[in-house]
C-alpha cells in the first residue's frame, strides 16, 4: 500500500507556535509546504494530502492538544485505512541532544505525553517515530518552561537544518523503507 499517515505532534494556539514541544507541527508543515499542499481544518486535526512519486501522504496536526494525540492518530489511521507500519510520528525528545534525530520502528513513550496517549489508544508502542532532539539545557525545575519555550537564536540554524532533513526523511521512509532510512538518519550529527 502506498498510503502513509504523517503525524506531527504539538499543541494548537499561538502561544505554542514554534516552541520546542511543537516541532512535530513545524516538520509536518515544512513537508506539506515543500510539496505545495495546504492544510484544512477537519475532524480532530488540521489535515493535508500530499501526492508524490505514486504515494499519498495524509499529514495531520492534531487539534486535540498534545495529551490527547492518540484520538486524532487513530481516527485518521482508521478513516484512511493506513497500516500502522505506514505511519510516522514526529515528536520532540528531551533525552536527545539538539544535534540528533532518531528514527525507530517502535519504542516507549519515554515520558512524552503525546506518545503516551497514542500508545494507550493503539494498545502498542510498535509504530514508527522520528524523534527530534531538543536537548535539555534548562535549570532544575524548569523543564516545562524549556519544552514550551521558543528556540534560542543560536539554535535556529540547526533547527532549520534538521527540519529540512526531516522532510527528506519522510520521503525516504515512504520510498526506501524504515530500515534503510534508519541506517542513514541515526548516524547524523547536526553540530
């Protein structure tokens, strides 16, 4: 099947726009714009359809807020009849340095509430994820402020480079598959 569900995790609302926690939204938006498509508000998400190289990508940015991302994920996966292996969830990751992207076919939620809700809703952690390292450069007790904060000016060039690379990763995931894409992505360093 040549249909894919691309899920960018984030929160709706101007106060969350372009924060570390919304990098999933930013990556999916970049992918959609790169392919000259656009989002429209639909059930539980902003949705865009991209057609490229004989493949269809249903790209969503859930409007359910991060902690209820599973509802939108499952609705669009079922509605579009997309197999779980043909989904890719893009998410911020505190445990990874800013210099890293990590692609995996499965794995725990690692304390991320969006992934936790998807895992709970699907009943499995066996679905592909692209983790976008945001680093953990925050003082003790300030994790929430850091995650919900904007990128530092000095981080911007690396963030943009990783967003551009993530667009390529989505295309690669859909053309050469998860395993081959993982082999190139997981060794990259952006600093």
